[in-house]
C-alpha cells in the first residue's frame, strides 16, 4: 500500500475512532473500492462493485461508509446536477475544475488557474467566509458534436 493511501486509511480510521465506530470488514471493503476508483464515482456504483466482490457488504454499509469518508475528508462531493451525488478521492488531487457533457454525461477535468484569487477578495469584503469553491461548465463534448 502506498504511503499516500495509508495516510488516507489512517485519516478515515481516526474519524471512525472519534465517532466511536470501528473499521469493520465492510468499511474496509468500501474504502478499498473508493480508493481504487478512478475519476468520479457515485455511492451506487460503489455499492454495486462492493456487493459483486463481497456479497456480505450491504448497500446501507456502502452508503454509510461513503458518507463517513466524506466527513473524514478522504473524498469530496462534486456539485453536478445529476440525480446522484458524484465523488472523487482527494489523496492524488491537484486543484481542478469540471466540465460535463449534457448528452453523454462524461466529465472533463481542467486545471485550476487560481481564479479564486480574483473572487475571494470581493466576497471577503462583503463579509462572506469562504470554505471552498467549485467551478462547473456544461456543454457538448467533441464526440457528441461529431454525432450530429
């Protein structure tokens, strides 16, 4: 296990300990699935993958563990307008933003260019305490445009 993944595991375990919870076999299975996910994922996708590899892991365990990892700072939610919340893990994340195709729903990530340096002073002058931000673009990807 890489040092970064081990740090994320310890972060999750510390959170669980602070809540009086244990790092059960089910939570470990969900952690393993999430930490090995590439790109964006939903709790339902994680549940299907976990239950396929270990039928003893319930859907409720997956949803609970995903929420706990969110609270622990292992993953973050993205604010896309789909029916289901999307997540991504943070351990290898560079600051970035998202664009999503409204036809195929594919995500495109692009680098953050420190736009917040422009907006933060404006909001702070108005007494707004910033705790984070996301920038999203919606449009039609090249593949979907080529289908027209």
